[in-house]
C-alpha cells in the first residue's frame, strides 16, 4: 500500500505544474494540514522542488530532478521484472557495497544513488560524486563468460551510456579509450569494472560494473584538480533527467549484455571512439610518449604507432589527445 508521502507526490504530479490547494489535498488524502506540511518537508529532503504559496496551495516544480526507485522504475523500458533495483539517497560507493554483498545478491542486481561520499574511479582514484548534480550506479552480473571477456562489459557500459545520453538530451557523447564518456571535450562519465575470479575454472564468480554520470555542473563547480577535464551532460535542469539517464543506461546495458556474443558492439564502440586517427600521448607515470592512435582491435585494445614507426597494442592504460591537434 502506498504511503501518504507517495500519495501526495502522485497528486502533485497529476497537476502538471499547477497549484493544488491544501484543502483539496487534505480532503483527498484524509490528513490534516500539519500532516501535509510534514510530508512536504520529507519530499523536499528527497530532492523534490515544491512551491508553497498562500491562497494557492502547493505546486511541484517541473524541474524537480529526483533519484529514487519510483523515478528510475517508471522510466525503464524493457527490464522491469528482470533486474533487482535498489536506490539510495547517498552511499559510500555503489561498487564497494555490491562487492561486499556480492555473495548474497542475485544476477542483475542494480544499486543506484544520488550521491557518494567515497566514490571510486580507476587506478584507485577518487570519483567526485556530489549530491544533486549526478547519478551513480553499479550492476552486479554473473555472466557465463571467460574472464578475458570481462573487459567487454566495460565497453558495453560506455556504449550504453552514450545511447542513454542521446535518448534524453541533445548532447553528442563520444568515448575516449578505454572507458570515459565525453561531451563537448569534457569527461561526463567514468566507468569502473571489478571482478572476483574462480581460479579453478578461470571464470568470474561475479562482475560489478559501475558508472557515474555528471549530469549538471555541481554547486560551487568541480574540484580544482579536475576542473579543466570534467564537464556536465546538460546545461539546464530537466525533470528527473538523472533518473532517466540511469534508466536509459540500465535498459541499454541489459540489451547489449544479453546479446554480448552476437551484437556488433565492436563496430559501435569504434565508431564512437573519438581518438582513433588522432595524435595522442601514451601516459606512463609522469612520462608522455607521442604516438598516433591507429585502430581499435577485436579485443578493444588500442593500436598505436610511435614516432619511430614501431607499433603496439595497448590493452589498458591512459592516453590523451595532444594539445592543439
């Protein structure tokens, strides 16, 4: 049975941005004015933007952007009843939590959050995950694939993120090898895949793929250390855009993963990868080695050609576009 709070937000949503009087709410829900106010404050704490005007009543701002189970679930297209969705306002790290609980969770368990206070990126870096500007989620999988194919889930996540962004915004996302999604030259998504491997079979017991979306510019801007490289997907707030991007990612990630062996993922990934054909630096510690990005091979390695003519296939690591190129 729906709670009073859930019934209240449903009433406000049906108004399509118009005011609803306190009397009408009280009569419809059978609660007091004090109870209305209490539930309004609870909804505001969850991120709903609700205006209260004397002699008019209450109005849900069309630009409310809330991340919860309801807003994500109502935007899922193909996976309701298949995935297991849990949504929190704030967590330490969605990847860390799913790894800790992996043995007790089913396949396709999704943990999403509106913020993280200990978000993690690749190579042990922190992942900036403030409240109100992004959405962060991880998916626990138990795929029947060799561990050597686990990397395909990372590329699948990058493609799924691009599809979701294109569906819900006017942005034109591209992929920077290996797994960063860029919009207008700035990183807007980071992806981290981790696994537990069964050494007897050589197959993964489970894989956790996590992704963070920078949907809006955070209040106060990005931290100094990433201010020149990090960006946002949308310049303007949109109604539940964060939840829509999370749902779009889940739908597309499931679609790709369910057909991982047959879908032409490589072709789409390569088409979206903007560094192919460009001069780059291969980053190794503090060293920047000039090279040229030649191709993406069948295993998603980056083929590079150095200035001395030698070539190499990079299976992991960091690269950057050479400035001015």
